[in-house]
């Protein structure tokens, strides 16, 4: 996890530019991160399916989180 935080800090400072896919792959190379991601994979998959539909009906992720009392 510390390695991922280090990359995130460098990205925020603008010293590292990489695609989201590459960042995700690099994070998933860490066994601890991968195990946690796999626990949440069904939830991530559901969200990825819902976001395009929400935008089509005029709902944003922010509106959805307010309506469901959850965090973005």
C-alpha cells in the first residue's frame, strides 16, 4: 500500500504521468491490493455498468451519492 501512496503523491505533484489503466495494473501487481480489489470486484463492476446509464438519464455520480447517502 505504501508503494501506491508514493505513486499517488508523485502524480499529484505532476512528476509522474500515466494512464489510469497502467496505474491500476501497477497497483494490482501488489498482492495485498489485488486481494482487496478482488473482494470489491463485484461492486466495482456494478458501478461501472451503472455510470453510463446514470449519465443518460441526467444523474451524476454526485447526485446518486446524495440520494443514497453514500460517499463518491
